[in-house]
């Protein structure tokens, strides 16, 4: 299958999974931009997330918000991983270490969420 056919198939798959085709085009390749179910924008051609900046808006605000969402997602994933390890761990010392890591991750998550309140 050619590269163009793969890109078209990727775009069709995004539409089938609930993405919306927008009237925007990618600044890098001019391909259509899709809005995903989670509200993010995606270029199927470049296979990259696209950050939309409104006229008059500072570029830093949307980038910071996107970074905070990504960081929050990463922290939640790590919390899930630690929780799964805690379920099967029987060594008390290892449980103590995992508990400390969990506490740090939860504190970091709380900080990220507080920052997000002021930047969105």
C-alpha cells in the first residue's frame, strides 16, 4: 500500500472512531486537521498533535495547557502502575517504598491540577 493510501486510511479510521474533520489545515503540510473526541487537534499527514492559537492569544497559553494535560495523563498512568504493583506486593519494605512514591505522585497531580485551574 502506498504512503498516500495509508494516510487516507488513517483519516478514514479517525472519522470512524469519532473524530471530526475541521475547516482548518495543518501549517506544516496543509493537510486537513481533525478534532479528536478528547478535544485535541490532529494532523493525520504529519501524525502530530496540532495546537490551535486564536488571533490575539499568546502562544504560551495553549502550549502550557496542553503540557499540563499531558503531564496529568502521565501522572495518572504512573499512579495506576504503582497501585497495580502495590496490590501484588507482600514485602513490607517494598510496600513502604511504593507508598512514598504514590504519595509523591498524588502531590504532583494535585499541583498540576491547581496550576491548570489558573491557566485554562
